[in-house]
C-alpha cells in the first residue's frame, strides 16, 4: 500500500479560509476512487517558518491507483488550490510505501 503525502505551509492571513477549503477538497480527492482514506494532520514542530503547516495523507489502494490519480486527476485538483491561494501557501508531495503495520492489542 502507498501513502500520497501532501505537506502544506499556509500563511496565517488565509489559514481559516484555507482550512475550510481543504475540508471540502479532501472529499473531492477521495471521490476520484483512487484512495481509501485520508488523514489531515497539523505539524507540531516549532521552527522559524512563518504560518502553519499541515500534512494530508491519502492512502491509495495500490501503485496503479496512485499512478492513475496522477494521470487522471492530480493536475485538475491541484489547480483549484493554486488558483485560490497561489502565493499564500507552499506545498510539497512525497510518496510513502507501507512496509509493515503494527497495532496494540489489549486483553
């Protein structure tokens, strides 16, 4: 399984508007049918970077599903955010491959 991770630094001047938009945007990405779930997290590291940083982790069904997302949907969905928030946010994307998962079992 693969995780498509999008890390975004958002300028404080648009933070609230961006967060509302992102909460509507994530379901649009999931509606492509290429991902089984998404997790929106706030990065809690103190540094010299202005604004607030978030990570959205989309869990894909397979490598093929992720490749299909890039080919069929990514450009259109990315353009919406760029058009709306252009120079007030900075995003970078990474892919993660799940090697093992562990869960705590309580008795």
